[in-house]
C-alpha cells in the first residue's frame, strides 16, 4: 500500500512539473525560439577542459 502511495506521489509530481514547464514554454517562447535555443546549446563551442571530461568544470 505504501508503495502505491509513493508511486502516486511521484506520478503527480512528474505531471505537475510537465504542465508547469509546458505553460512556461507556451507563455514565453514560440516553437521557433525553442528550436533555436536548443540548436544554439548543441552547437556552442565548449571550453577546452570541458571537451576532455564532457562536463563543465567548476572553478
């Protein structure tokens, strides 16, 4: 019973998170802006340290 309760809470949390992000995206960014943002993030040049490890280094 506890397992079902925890699964229900997790599913509810994921659903709320999805709808909040969807509403935020719909309000502030068009599809074209979203696509451009993702392309920019994918194509931006990485720092030399980041290329080696694959993740940013915190200094």
